[in-house]
C-alpha cells in the first residue's frame, strides 16, 4: 500500500512581529472535501490590521547630508507618511496601521525614535517603534566598496 500524507500548516492571521515577512497579505484557507477528493482554496483576509514594512538607506537618499539632522527627520517623516497612505489605501480595515521602517544610517546619526513617533500618534498603531536603525558592519562596507552599483 502507498500512503500519501499531506500537511497544511496554517500560520497566524495577524502580524506576530514587525518584520519584513509579516508584511505580506494574510490569508486563510477553505478545505473543500468530496469523498476522497479535496481542494484547498486560499482566501485573502480583508479586515486584518494593515502592516507596511519598508527599508531606506540614508547614504543613498538624494540631497541628504550626514550632519543635517532636521533634513534626516523630514526625509524619514515623508517615508513614513507614504507608507501610511499606502497601508490605508489598500485596506478595508478601520484599524490604525502598523508601520515599520528599517533605516540604514551608516555615516549618519540616529534620531530620537520616541520623539519622532509622537508625530504619528493617532495615525499608526505603533508610534513608539516605527523606526528601527541598522548599520553596515565594517566588513560589509568593504564589500560594498568592491561591488559596483550596490545601493546601500
């Protein structure tokens, strides 16, 4: 006898972390069975809290200088506002969106994340942790110098 076992493992229907993989649209599935035959229908969830994940590299942003803190804040505010517009225009949900912007700040200073988030109270669900800062390691910076056309 040949016994075939198929496993369908459902994930969470809501974002469980503010990471890139969680920004994909959420789905549920419907299992239709008739006798020994079955099929699985993927159904997008339409009322899940919107979640947008983005990444920017300050080094490659146009007209942005490493010592211009105000300019950096304005640039990041524009990026977050774009993400909010995109998240809310694509959703039927009435809930405030979750927004996460990963910022490569290599060569720049960070800004106060708490103060920055205050601009987005009542606009996003997570104003206290919209931004997450990352930096290239020295080794990665060396690799980037050797690669032609590397964006960040």
